[in-house]
C-alpha cells in the first residue's frame, strides 16, 4: 500500500476514533518499541504498550463524533520516513458531556516504511488556542 492510501486509511481511522473506537488507528501503528504519542489527554508516551493504552483511554472520551476536515499544511516524504502536518477539525461529545464540542487540532504524524508497509510511528496533536469554539470547551481536555 502506498503512502497516500495509508494516509486515507489514517483519516478514516481518525473519524472512527472520534466515535470512540481506537482499533482502526491502532491497526496503523508500528509495534516497535520506539513508537510515540502525545495528545491532549496524556503526557507523551513511548513504546507500543503505552501508546496502545493511551489511544484506548483517549478514544474512550469521545462519542458520536467525526473529523470533518483534514487541512494539509505540509508533507515531507523520504525513502523510509514521511511526516505530515495537518489541521484537523473535530466534533464530538467529550467526556460525560451531552453537547457536541467542536475543536481544531494541530497534528504532526510520522510514518515509517517497515517490512509490511508504511506504519505510524509518531503522532503529536494539540488544540489550537486561536479557535474560539475550543476556548469554550477547553475544560473537556483537562484530566
């Protein structure tokens, strides 16, 4: 599978994540010990076991959601490593809230070519502070 197809699967997986399902995202991750994740819910983690647990915990906070847009800012592709910077527009019920919250994330995702194709090895996402809808829902991201 080429990188464009993997990114398409990744976007679909993020949409499932917004509904509370971490499995499609986890399926795209490398299982090597050097994988990393930094998201708005947890401190940065390293290693497949910690990343897997953090993904499950984060997805469990979302329900009835979607990622409505992925705006590509930059893509860098080498022979074995690719990095994407995207602006993601999310909407979901977060935590125990009943209202749909809209927020924007800046996300950097790094993929590595492994024996079985391109695998996600790093993701760092954080909410933009310049998006007015996020300001009203910021407390939803505090643990």
